C-alpha cells in the first residue's frame, strides 16, 4: 500500500514536469523566466513541504519532476 502511494506521488511530479514543459512553446515572450520555472518547480514544491508538519520532502520527487521536465522538452 505504501509503495503504491509512493509511486503515485512520483508519477504526479513526472506528469507535472511533462505538462509544464509541453506548454513551453506557447509562452515565447517570457522564455528565460519560464525555463527557470520549469527547472525550479520541483525544488519549490519540496521546499514548501519541508515546512508543512504533515508532509515530507523527498529527493526522488525532485528527480522525477526534473525527468518529466526533460522528457517534455525532448518532446517539444
């Protein structure tokens, strides 16, 4: 049961990174700031979770978010 929840949360990070990267061509005006957002979003999410009492920050979620972002950029 715990492993299923762990995989689900990691997949959510992968999908979020993938979707953010796929929206990149639509935002050409803010190209560099959007690239910073693409690669910083997993760090921001996990950084906020450090201060939440009922959540834990995981480095694997950061890696899955970055992998999803890189996959999305490769698809674009």
